[in-house]
C-alpha cells in the first residue's frame, strides 16, 4: 500500500514539474499572429525560443513584419544578441507599465544573462514621454525611440508579449551599427495614428441619419393616445364586480359615478324588498 502511494506521489510531482517547465511556448503563441511571423522566425533561427521557454516569468517586446528591416540580414550571433535585449526577465503588461511610479525604470533582459553584455547592454530603460511608454537601451547615449504599441498576447503571470514600434539595438552589439541607429523607428507608430482619423469622419455622417427616424416616429407616438379611449368602455367591467362587494354597497355605488342609472335602480329595489319582509313579519306576529 505504501509503495503504491509513493508511486502516485512521484507521478504527481513529475507531472507538475513537467507542466511548470513548459508553462508556455513562445513560437506557438506567436504563430497565432501572422503580423509577427518574421519575428517568430528569428526566434527559431537563433534558437532563442529555447531559452525563452525555459523561463517562468518573462516579457517579450515583439516587432511586427513592418518593423524588422533594421535587423534583417544580420549574422545569427548578432541577431540573437539583439533579440535577447527584447526579452525582459519579468512580467510586464500595459497596466503594470502605466503604473510605474518612476519616470524612468531599469529593466533586466535576457542578454544580461548571456555573459557577453557590457556597459549596461543587458538593461533597458522604460520611460514615460508625453503620455507614451518608450523603451531604449540603458547604455549611456543610446536612443529611446521604441514606443509601446499594444499588447499582443499574455498568459498572466508567466509571459506577456508587447509590440514595440522599432528594434532596440544597444550600442556596441552590432559592429556594422556601433551606435545602434534605427532607421525606421517611426514607421509602425505612424499607421496607428492614421487609423483613428478616419473613424470620426464616418461616425458623424451616420449620426444625422440615425436622428431622422427618431423625429419621424415622434408623431406616431400620438396614435397610442387612442388606446385609452378604446379601453374606456371596458371600464364597465368593474361594475359587474360591484354585486360581489355588496357589504359596502353604498360606497361602491357612489364610486361608480359614470353609471348613475344603475346605482339609482338598486337603491329603489332595496327599500321595496325590505317593506315586503317587514309586512310578512308583522303578519306572522299577528
């Protein structure tokens, strides 16, 4: 019995450790989003996905297909170093980034754990600038132009995938680009800005059309006023119930003022019936 219990416990621990070791799969997660197919391919080519999947808590700053031009065609080792600086060793979503108390916060990346990072190449600065959240290398003099675009996917609190507008290239990582200059830094951020401008133009055009039926239906609202007139004759139905409330007959008769004829006839028959009963009683006494 004890051996069976031990075997079950060992199996449970094995299943738990296996599930914990594979809490997520970054390439499988990104495969649901075609706009990030090139970035996903880069993770596969450099085998960086293996290091990412071994982590328990992580944030990936992903680039869509339109923003990878500055890192396309790089040697595999250089590309891996650049992409490693896009992997933050903590969980951050938009809400957490927005709630950062400091104007500038230092984030540790996967590149810092590689052992090859120098002069803070393995760190990122996240800052708030004019209401926007911007990322950049923590190396002194590095540009900060990778803007937070949107949240792509998340498995709280294991992995968060956030889209940034341009690559983050720490100075000194790429010998062909020693200053980490990014040429298409503003390209992705321009497209979201153009989208909201068209939406307000179409919405006001539809709003007057929607108001027109409301005004045309206003006169129709007067027609239900005939309904109370049709219901008025049905008010005689309570008069049929009047006999059931015979104990308070005088008060009910006064309340049914619209039918005075009927109430007066009931008053006449009551005294006549009473006189007949009184006559019979006096005859019996005699």
